[in-house]
C-alpha cells in the first residue's frame, strides 16, 4: 500500500482547552507525524500562499469568510506523483464544521479515482463535523473510510487511539 499523508495544520495562536495558546507545532501536524511513524508513507503539507493572520480570532473571521464565499486559497507546492499513491491520509483542523478551504483546493487539484481517502481531524468539540460528507462530494469516485476526530488538547496523548484507528481503517 503506497500512502501519502497530506495535512493542513495551524501552528501559533490556537484555541485549546478553552483558552488561546501558542503552539510550536500545530495539533494536526502532531497527529500526522504519529500516523507517519506508524504507517510510513510520504508527507505533504497543505500550505497556503497567503498566510493567515497571527491572531486566532482574526483567522477564524478570515476562514469564515472563505467558507461563506466558497473560496479556494492558492496553495504552495504540489504533489508531483499523486498517481503513485493508493491511500491518502487527509488531515485538517475542523473549522466551522468542515475542513479549511485550503483542503478543498487540495482535493480539487487531483484525480482521486480508485484511491482511498482516510480523513483525520483535530477539533475542540466539533468532531468531524460534515467534513467526511464534503470529501465524498468532492471525490465521488474515491473510497472514503471512517475518519478519526482527535480533540486538539489531547493530541499529544492520542498515540494509542490513532494506532487502534489505523488498524481498523487499514485492515
């Protein structure tokens, strides 16, 4: 199984456990690293050309506008050999009940025919939201497996949870 771990993550000013904290590594990146350690595979960071504001609250306002406008932020970089991957682990924070719009841009940039997408997200109470349905709508010919929602404040201690989920979705 040739796999890619593609993720969007926000470091810096974040909402965790009811307060704003400064993260040196974003929660979704922490989860992506755990998946990579257990599964191997290549890693691709979904990153926008335009940088979001440093302030968490300002970023939530920008991300809400992007969602309302169905924006597709321009991304830095591309996966040059997407055809080589059978399985894509897709990670993101839950923003406004779904994925950040940059993840929509990523999904619309490639042909996922015959591929398996396995989503995982970090959140502070919203779980997967509607993101799994949104992925299925964007990639109707791909197989979308059951995702894993990890509370951001618990991600550092989620290794066992991630390992159990990986055994289930890759069996």
